């Protein structure tokens, strides 16, 4: 008989730790299930090697901040490849070795090597994953735990791959919608700044010589010239002020209150707010549905969704749902009280709970909102493009008109003379 350390969730969603005696790991898992416990990790008491992530130079381990990050696309490809290898019947260790040979990202390659060593030393796959939190988040680790506990790791990896692929697709859609206006605004500010600093001061010198003794500049021209003078004089202070505002804003956003206020404000933005809300709902419902389909207890799944929602308002809503479910309530009442979720989402969750098909219903909600995000991005892009062109034309056009008005005055004066 062997002794196994275990971490498991009870029927109320509370974490339980202890030691169980069994002939092997499978028997230990079966014993825990007989006691109404959902195993998260079951490991032999014998010592195991633990490998930590960290690149080294000359034997010196570099801090994590200096290591190359693993992109979401790289993790998505790795997960799909590993799922395919395991699903085809290849042993996990061999799959990790194959991926290690073909992975070009040094950080990910080192992680695969460390995971292989950990698994060879007796760790479970999920435990090996948990040694690299900068690469594999709570969602990833818990999906792997659920797959191991249920003996369906290949299914969990396939679900993870599908989840990451859809999440990457929706993230790219939202990014593309926000990139265009940012680029146009940057170009508009660049052109305006160049005109204010370089062009308008030259016109001012010309007009000062030509309009001596005249009744003065037109009001619009004078306003533009005064603005140009103030802009050129205060440009260094403006740059310092903008940098200071950005730094202070980022620091403030890292606080709990700041993040909540900013995230609530972004959800209220015309057009963009609804797009971000739909994207958050699609991501969170897909995460929750995927976790529940993999066998993760609902309370633990809600905790993971709260931590990976990416929006403080959505996270607070899921915390409220978690607290209510923990007290024996269904999900629908706290969803209504949060005033975050649309009526359609609440109704579909209600139907899913009544029919016992909540994971499938959450998947349908996510698919529906993915389509709505696609349509919203296309619609928003089609609206933003002409609006930004008009704004840019107004800025440049106003400056051009202001510079031509004194010329008409000069020409009129010359013809009158």
C-alpha cells in the first residue's frame, strides 16, 4: 500500500486536504470519490523533483520579469498540438518531449522540459502545470485537474484548445475595432502638432509684414495663431503632463477602486461599452460552461471565472453569484440583481438550470454573443471610419481656412487701393 497526499473539493465546494492509502493512484482517486470528494490532485508521498521556471545566464537565474513572455497564440497552438497527440493515444510524456523539440519559444521550451521532469518524478500533469503560473493560469490548471480526476485528460485538452482558439479570435476582433481609431487619432495629433509648431509660425511672420497698418487679423486666424504660440511654448510641459497622467492613471487602475471605476466607465461608453460587455459575457460564459463540462465543481468554476473575467464589474457580479450559489440559491436571482447581464442571458441560464443542461446553455450564450461581437465590430468600424475622417478634415480644414482668411483681406485691400 502507498500513501497519497490529496487535494479535493467536497459537495459544498470547499477544499479538503489529507492523506489516503491505496495500491496506486487510480485506487486512491476511486476511494476519494466514494467519500463524495472531487479530487484535484493525488500525489504519492515519496519525494519528487520540482522544477521552477527561470532562464539562467552563466548559472545565474534571471528574474521572471526579464524572461520572454509566452504569447496567447503560442499557448493556443501548443494546447491544440498536445490535445491531438494525447487524443491519438500517445503517452503524455512522449507528447511533451515531441513538443519540446519543435517549440521555438525558449521560455515555453524550458517549461515543457521542466514539466516532463516533474511528471517523470511522480507529479501529475496539473501539478507540473501549476509550477509555471506565468504561462498556465488557474483556468488551464483546473481544467487539467478535472480531466485527470475523470480520466478524460484528452477531452479537457481538446476543450481547452477550442476555448483558447475562440478566445483569441474574439480578442483579435475587439483589438481590430480599437486599433483603427487610435491610429487615426495619432495621425491627427501628429499632423496638427506639425502645423502648430512648424507651419503656422511661418504664416504669422508673413502676415505681420503684409498687414502692417491694417485693421488686424480675422478672429479665427488670431485664435489659431494664439493657440499655435501657446502650443509651441508649452509643448514640453504638455508632454510631461501627459506622461504623468498616464503613469498615475495606470497606478490608480491597479487599485481595486480605480479598476472598478474605470471598468464601469468603459462599459458606459457609447458603442464601445456594449461591445466590451458582449465580449466579456461571451468569454465568461464560455469559461464557465467549459469548466462545468469538464467536471469542475460550480463554486470553483465561478471563482475561476471571477478571476479571469478581465473586468472588475463582471468579476463583482460573478462574486455575487458565487456567494448566492454557496448559500443554496440558483444563479438567476443574483444575475438579475447585478444589472450587468442582459435579459436574454438571464433567461437562458434560468432554462439551463431548470433542464439540467446549464453547461450546454452557457456554450450557446457564448456562441450567440461571439456572433454579436463580430457584427458589432463590423458595424462600429463602418461608423468610426467616416467619423474619424470628418474629424481629421475639420481640424486640418479649420487651420487651412484660418490661414487663407488674411490673404483674402490683403488681396481685397490691394484691389481697393
